[in-house]
């Protein structure tokens, strides 16, 4: 059993009252040194509940379906395992982006981008923001520089796929943030396009949302995820 698994199993088997009393610390996690350092510099110490569950499982390479309230810390829940994977594993492709984070709106994509930039500040990793309303050709130039991480909105990213500015055949990790809102906004055809291009056995997919209970959500989960670990948190921790 790996160290991540041991830690997770120890934590998950604690009674609820203990879980609250003994939070897992970022310094306890088996993370790349540079990533750990930038988490520490930003003053993050204890993991929230959703982070404890999503990060420990995400680090193992599992597909995740996570539902947890706004403000519970989902952003680090997916960026930490994603960045750790980039820092510790060989790329599948030297050309294609390795991680794609999709958000429902430009503002949300920008917020995730700001957090990601801070987390990769001491590394050689690169990150591109690709959202609507900004210059298409400038974005095409960024995409040609082979960023490791692309963060953006599904509509604009699909436009760049159509224009052959970017290929996701080598994508290792697809993350859908606020997947419920993405569906409400009608992005399901763009999601399918992206999924089809990156549809290979080694891809890991993590879907995050605030709700789980729609038929459309479970259809999307069935289409995009491979035997996902379902993590549903009732309370904001
Ligand atoms: P969500 O996506 O679930 O709505 P966010 O990822 O945006 O939540 O996080 C909400 C706020 O909590 C942010 O200001 C973030 O910096 C802060 N936060 C996240 N994780 C932690 C943590 N482990 N310790 C302290 N603050 C945190
Ligand atoms: Mg969020």
C-alpha cells in the first residue's frame, strides 16, 4: 500500500468527531517539495474535509465525482493532485497540454488560474488562461508554446480545437469545475468534443460541483468518468 493510501485509510476510518479534531495537514501529504513549499508560503495548513478526501484519492490517479458546497475549498482539491502529477510523472505527450481545467464562466476560470499560478510559481510548469472575450490569436500563440496546464471556458477551448490550435490527445487529467453550472449553461456538446479528443485509457477525470441530483449530471458522470470515487460532503468544513 502506498503512503497516500495508508494515510487516507487511517483518516477515513476515524470516527466523525476525531476527523474534526485531527485534520490532515498539507505537510503530511506525500507531495513534491516545490508544490509543498508554495502551499506553505500561501499560509495553507490544514486540509478542509473535501480536500482531504479529494486530494488523497486524486493523488492515486482515480476518477472523482465530488459534490461539496461553495467555499469548501474545492479549487485546491483538484489543483494539488493535478500539479503534483505534473511534477512527479513523465508526460504522455511532449506537445499536448497535460491538464485541462474547464470552468463555466470567464470569471471562475480566471479565479482558478490565479490560484494555479501561485501554486506553480517555483516550478518550470506553465499555465495558459483561455476564455471568451479575449483575443483569439493571442491565445493561439500561447497554446503553440505547449503550456502544461490550460484553464478556461469550454466554448472558447472548443473553438481552438476546431481551429487546430491545440490538441488534447495527450491529456492526462481533465477537470470540470462547477460541472452542474456548466451543464445549466448548455456546454454539454463542447464537453463531449473535448472528451472525445482526449478519450484514452490513461486519462484521469475529476468532476466537481455543488450539487449532484440531476438526471443530466448523472448522464454526464456516466459518459466522462471511469468507475469514479463519489465524494459527497454535506457540510462546509
Ligand atoms: P469552492 O471552490 O469550494 O467554492 P474555493 O476553492 O474557492 O472553494 O475556496 C474558498 C476559500 O477558502 C478561498 O479563499 C481559499 O483560499 C480558502 N481555502 C481553501 N482551502 C483552504 C485551507 N485548506 N485552509 C484555509 N483556507 C482555505
Ligand atoms: Mg470553486
